């Protein structure tokens, strides 16, 4: 076994890998960019090495700096986690050339399975069923032969980028061109393939484990059908769709797929499955790394997948065979991301002011957070994962909903409340899942209106701050009683804003402590976590700011007859297409703001002239910051 392992990643997966290294008595080396100097994974590792500035391209994606860090610390192996360089064949080869063990599959297997076209041809030759389709250069002909609907996919890359569903073949050429542009931008390769679209499909994947001695087994399946924009958000194991016969058949197909590429280590073979006929499963792709959702498999098998990655990489044989693998109970995982569901799931950011993450009693949280963590716009938005285990699916779901209700991340807006509501949706409870369910039901799962008790809690906090708390004489004029000379007391009101400004006067009773506020309104008691201007409950959080109507009116006066364009999320301005004085048309693209791998185009709300431009390429912006002001043309004003 290795003495020292460098973890070439950050955040929750780095913390997760370090935990297993510690339990095995292996020394851990963390790496960090300038933005992560005080991050949790840095503090928990035995040793940490700075590898460069904040941008990933100059730190976490720099193979040269990672290998230098390994050499400086005496590391014998590198664990890539997931993301960044985890599925980069060139990095795996560079590790080998530097005399380091890459804790993952051989570089050739990464390269083969990273090319979706070659991967599909390889597993099909091994007898694994694949989705009917075609590839470049006969892409358009293959699509028309399949008939609508079809799915266009980049051959390189993953994560849903560049995928386009085409239901009208009259738009095929246009959609192909758009898919090529996105694939070229995301992966540097515009090669596409096309596949028959399976309506209301389920996404089921099989965990495989292979050693270097010819042994390959599977550890059952994970149901990953709850997705938004092709990104998994809830995963569970096992799937309610599969019976024992289908599970065994899909498991054997996954084993054959792994054998076909000479796989070694932990990997995942993904299948698309028609909900009405689970026996008709089709290979989609193989992820040649540890998956985000690996904890659900760990909980139902009792195996530590990171430990077995290390043991296999160190040359050990698997200590068990397929007949020794048993699946017990049910596990389900929710991904907590820095995003605001009420603003269209735009990335969020800020400082973690209050943090509470559930652990124990069948609940596990894998997290990279601590109080004081700065969540910026440079890296992936996933902050943590909450996983629940129970003897059956219903129990696991109840435990996860309760755990999400107890998850507190004040200071940064997250999707925890949204996920809690999703888990309570009747179709989810019944196990009637498909990859389009979330998009169909999203409107009813997003909490748009701000409950009155939120304003009651925020006003109670402000009122408490105004009250004298010391002993002795109290100046009656300093007490916020609403007293007026010659008149009846007027309720004390506070100008507040979550979305729209309101003037709110408390009408209930409240108890305020350092980290909680309890309000009783119309006979109902509501308890909130609190930190600074944030209050939260049941996974939801609200940033309740003071609203200064005078300042707002002055700002409005300054921009009279003009429209200001503000940043929809904290991030970095990557493109500026106009200058002050330019004439623009309605809907014209003016700027691009990027955060957490998401680009947001800022467009002109109407025809006019650029009156102000307050940013340049590379500018870092906060949410709601004014970026530009467009003075409308006279006819537009009329």
C-alpha cells in the first residue's frame, strides 16, 4: 500500500478521499489554488501545497503543477477524484511517466471510453446492447433514417453539454450546427453522434469494480432518472424498476463493457432504459472514474469504493467475487448546489455564515464546507451531498427529507428546499420516475412567494437589536414602542426586501437568540435559523435586506428615462460587445457573465443607446450589480 497519496481535486470529493486515506493510515496531500487557501480539504489533509492562482486552468487543471506538488511531497500515487483531470488520458499517462500511480483505469481505457463513438462500437462488439443511431460523417442521413425524435450528442465530453433533442427534422440542419458550436466550445471537438430518442426514459447505471488480475464484478445499479438540464440531482440504489433477472443481465452487460476496454478500478456503465420495458436497456457511456453518487452504492453494499480504488491501484486482488456481493436496504442521495431555484437556478455565491450538516442515524453528509467558506463563481456549484439509508425505500426517503430540512447553509442560496419538495412529489414517492419528470414539475416545486413569517422573523431580529438589553435605567425615548406625542402608538415598521420592497410591522410575538428566531403568528409558531440578514428553515433560506426607499428613489432618478442591466448572479464578465455611445437593438447580446461553468447572456431590453458601461472583460461582479444602462430611443419611450 502507498505511504502518501496526492489528492488532485478540491471540495467535498477531496474531503471524502482524505477521510478514507486517514482510515487506512495513508498520508494525504491536498492541493489548493489561491481561492482555496483556507478551504476545508486543505485543513483536513496531512500536507497541502499551493498550486497556483484561482482559475482552474492555472491550478487544478495544470498537470505540470500537480506533478510538481507530488514530487515535492514524496507522493507515490495520485487520486483525481471526479471532474478536472479525472477522465483525462493525457494526465494519467503523465502520472505514469513521472513514476506515479494514477488511481484510476489505464490511460487507454480512459481514451477509448471518452470517445462516445468508439466506446459504443467497442461494447457493441462485446455483445452489449446499444441505442440505435449513427455518427459523422453520415449524421444527418442517419438521423432521418431513425425518424424523429432523435438526440444529438458530442462524441467528446459529457455532463449534458451540447446535447440537443430534435423533434422536428425540418430543423435538423440548424440543430446540428448549434450542437457542433457548443461541442467545439466545450470540448474542442465538434464530432457528433445521433441516437434514437427514448421517450420518458430512465437513467440507470451499474457500478463495476475490476482489479489488475482479470477479476471484474458489478455492485448493482443506481437509479439516476431525477435530472434537471441533463444533470443528476437525486440518485438512489437499488432501482425500483429492476427485478432480479434484469439486474443480473444489466450487471453482466456492464462487466462485459468493462472487460472490452481492459478496465481497472472503479467505474460506472450507464444505460438508458424505457420505463415501460426495463428489459430493453441500452448502453449510453462509461464513466471511467468514481461517480458523485458512489455513496449510495457504499451504503447498500457495505464497501468503501475509495478504499478499493486504492487497493486495486496498489496491485491487490479483489477480496470477494460476484457471489459475495449482497444489496441490503435502500439509499438515496441529494446534491446540494449553490444555486437559486427562485431565480431560474442561476448560480449563487457568498460567505457561509451558519452551517449545520446532518450526520448519524442513517444519514451521511459528504461536504467541503465549513463556516466562513467563501463560495465563489470559479468552480463547480456542487457544495455537498446528503445521503440517507433505511431498510426500505420509503424509510430512506423520509430520512433524507428530514435531513434536508435540517441542512443549514445560511449566507449562500442553495437548492436544498427544492430537493426536499421534489422528494415529496407523489410520482417520486411512488417510484414513477423518468429523466423529464423534474422539468415537467419544476414550476410547482420552486418556492416563489415569500411567506409572511419570514418578514415577521426578520423584523423581530431588527426590533430585538433596537431594544436595550442591559440592566439599569432605560431611556424611554430609545425604546422602539411606536409611541407618539398626543396620539396612539403606531406599530414600528421596517422597510425590508427579499424580492420586492415591503414595509413590514411585526404583528406577532417573537423570541430571538444568537442563532434562532421563533415567531408566533396567528397562533402558529415558526422557528428559523438565523445569521446576519439571513433566515432559513426546512432547507430554504431567505436573504432579507434592509430597503432604503430614499436611496432607491435617488438611484431611480439618476437612471430616469433609462434601463439598467444588472448581474443575474455573482460571476465574471467574460465578453463585452458594446461601448458607451453604441446604438443597440432590442434583444441584442451585450455582455456575457460566467459563473460555475454557466454562461448568461445579458441582452438589451429595448432599442437605445449605451449610456453607461461599468464593467470590462475580466471584471468580477456581485449579484444585482449594475453592468450597463441603456437609454431608450425617444420612440421607444413614447
